[in-house]
C-alpha cells in the first residue's frame, strides 16, 4: 500500500481511523453531558470544525485559539484569538457551562504553562472535558509513528522530516524541530496533578490506553 493511500486510510479521509476515533469521542462526550445541546461551551485551543462534526452541537460555542479567526463564523459560535494559558479578562470572566479541550494540553509549552492551562479549565466552568493523548500508547498520534515519543529530539526531528504519515509533513529542519519540541505527551500522574479533583477517563484502542480525559460533571 502506498504512503498516500495509507495516510488517507489512517488520517485524511472522513472514514479514516482518526475520524472514526473522533466520532467515538464525540459520542462519549454527548453521553457524559446529555444536556450539552443547551450549553455554552468554551473550547480551549480548538477549532470550529470539531463542532460542525459533533454528535450534538452545543447551543453556543466560544473557541479560544492562537490562530487568526476564520473569515466566516456561524451565528452559534464566537472565535477569540487568545492564549488559553493567559486569557484576556473578557474571556476569563465570561459565563460558560462546560470547558472542552481536545489534544491541546500536550502542545501548550511545558509544565508551567500546563499548570496555567489546567487552572483556566478548572476556573471557567463547573464542568470540563480535557483530553490529551497518553504518552505510553505505542503509536505516537501526531506522526502515527511507533515509539517516536521515546526517541531523542535529534532522532524525532529527523523522523518528523521524513515520516510520511504525520499530520503536518515538513522537509525543513527548523519546522520539524519546532513541531517536535512543541509536542510533549503526558502520562496519568501528570494529568492527575493538573486535574486533582477530576475523574480520569481512559480511551482505549485494542485494550491499550490511547488517551486520557479529565472530566468534571458538576460542582
């Protein structure tokens, strides 16, 4: 099977393995928060596409992301260009029913910023759902590369430049090392430290923990 075809089956298409995983996670979110359709959700570090594809779309979504907001935003959403680890007062003081974050915590930039991200998630609402890939799943999820997360930075950078299944393929050394250094997968002890009052859900694939989800369903 060619690399392009394999990548299409694993990550690119609407029927890919990654897409099916996202749909299962969306179903799980809807079961965990059955009234999500009536909620105002603040999505830390996400994108509107998550909510276009969601099993149940919230009544209102505020997306906080460092990226430039899209030109077209639906009436049920608001996109705020801001740092989730250093929220502007008008966002930090908003009223939300649920904090959501999907595969963001591993990219915020180190322990101190993860502390700030987690503090924001805990303070913005009584309920939250914060997911991150599990460090010890045998496949590194951003590059779909076996054991890549355990390699030295030099080897991870070289692999990031050449491995054909990554979400953001690059041939540049600087771009590759940037991606590598901004990706720090977490384990259970870290997640429990950042979310000590949350329930820890474990998403599994073939019985192995694939991602961790810190959940709080109420005050």
